């Protein structure tokens, strides 16, 4: 058993694969009556579903899973920086807006 320089046992930080897949899918699981922008569906949601279903995660999905896994374990997660709601970078959409009710 290895110990850190402080004499503590290293923390287990892994997350079960099935849990990560569920978190990933939850990032694009919208109600049927929710009208997301068609371009966002085509360029963000559909590709994310495709990568998840193929057993691979792109960078943005992995990032969302990291945040989601912390949140499910009871940790607060705060996104800060430029346009963290819509996402300056295309993979970082954290909020979807219904195009018919807004």
C-alpha cells in the first residue's frame, strides 16, 4: 500500500462506468414536449447521444460527467467564466431553452 507524503492512503476517485453513462445521457435527456433549437439538437445533442451510444465520450461529455459525478456525490459544482450557461465552447451547453415558451 502506498501512502502520500502526508501519510494518508490515497483516495479512491473512480466512478462506475454505468453511472457515468447515466450521467452523460442525463445531460441531453429532454422532455418530449421541450422545443430545443433545431441547430443545437443537430450540432450538440444528436452527436453527444451518438458518442455515448458508441461507448465513447468526447471531451465535453467527459467534462459534464465529471461535474455530474461530483454533484451526485453531494458536492457543489460551480461553473464560472465566460458564458457558462450557453457555453463559449460548443461542448459546454449547461442550459437548454425551450424555443416556444421563452
